[in-house]
C-alpha cells in the first residue's frame, strides 16, 4: 500500500496537521506559501486547492497568524484554561460540525463556515474541534511544549501510558542524561 493510500485509509488527522503546521511556523515565522502548501498537501489537502490562485500569499499570511495563535493553546498546561480557550475558538468560528466523505477519504468531521471561509477560519475551526475531541477523550491535556531545556517543539501525546513531557525520545534522553550528570556533580 502506498503512503497516500495509507493516509486515506486512516482518515484525516487534524490534530497532527495542527501540530505540524504550528511547529513549522514556530521554526520559521515567515515560512513560505509554497512550504505551507506542501505541508497541507502531506496532510491530505488536494493539489487543486493549493494552487497560487486557491491558496494565496494572503491566505498563507492568515494561516501563519492562526498557527501562531493556536500554538499558545497547544502550549497551555492548564486543562481549565485550555477548555475555555477551545470553547472561545469554537464560539468565534460560529460553525457547526458535520460528517463529510470526499475524494476517497473515509467519513470524517468537518467544521467550517462553508466554501467562503478563509484558510485561517477553516484551520482555526477544524483545529478547535480536534482539540475539543482529544480533551474530552483523554480527560486531560495530552499535548504540550517539550520540557527539554531549549526545545520549544510542540507534541501530541495520544498514545497509551503516562503523560508525555518531551517531543521526542532524543529530547527525553538528553534531559535524563543532563539530570543524571547534575545529580552526580552534586554528589547524589
């Protein structure tokens, strides 16, 4: 099975798209329209929706601003503040969710204002819905900013087990080694 077919089979993953887009904008606040279009394509957006006419430089600017705003939410460690922020986004979006199936994808939730919504409005609405679903499923915040010193990468900890604190095993290992060395220096 091709990677594209596997993506279609597992359906849309708006929370992964959110994390990837926010991390890309955090890494490069001026990320190009073309790079954003490539990222969106990897997350299932159709090529015809990502042309320069359909996804303009102004759309990219709005998407970068939305990603910046959502990054603050993904870094929020308090469940109550996160829930209120998600509710505020959903209210601001003023859109209702509906099931959709198109382009060979499985049924999935869409939330938008319709075809006249901007890319930023669509991204804010779909991301807020994804985070609301995750928060209610886990009953806690399973996302955050990496706890490793100097790393600001955001992660989603959606697997089983205890809550994640690091974006990768590399960051977790570096933090453990640094803590071990610190204890050793301090005589512990």
